[in-house]
């Protein structure tokens, strides 16, 4: 499972907004394109105002991509999502998505990076909650 380890992109005192995602594509044939586009969006996050750090993990055979990023505030997260290339990339890839889960929470910036075990726990809890609704 290829992982781009946590890269710290900024400093912040106090609370950070953490955003984690699990993205699953419909077919193995979509994996290469999705992976390449993910790298482009990941690079955008590295240079986005308010970004504190980012990591990407891909389980290519399971067609699943995991992301985690930390931000100075929610305004910075939303500005990143609305900017290019993220905005157009997500719109274009919507048709190849089987499932996606997003989780936001607050964490002390001094505890970054977040362990993948914690990320998986939070995403699994969110997916379970979505299924029970």
C-alpha cells in the first residue's frame, strides 16, 4: 500500500481542524487516473494557505484512497476545496466514485500528525453511522 508520509506544511498554536477521507473508486481501471489526480490535489494542499500538514495512502488493489490533512481553520479547508485543481478534479472524478466518507474533528496542533489507526477508527465510525441512518 503506497503511502506518502505526513509532510508538515505550516505551524499553528492551539486547535487545528483535521479532515480525513476514504475514497473508493468503482473499478480497478479507474485507479491509475484517480491516483494521478490525487497526487495533483495533494500537491495543491501542500502549498495552500492554512494547511498544516498532509498525507495520502492508497490501497490500489482495493481501489481505496485515504487522505488526512490538518488546517488552521475550516475556512482554509473550504478555500482549498474550492480552488483549482481540487474543484475541477473532484467534479470530473465524481462519476468513477463508488463511495466516499469525510470526517472532520478538532485536534491540538501539537499532536500532529494523526496516526492512521485513529483515522481509520474515525472513518469506520462515520461509515457505520451513515449506514444506520
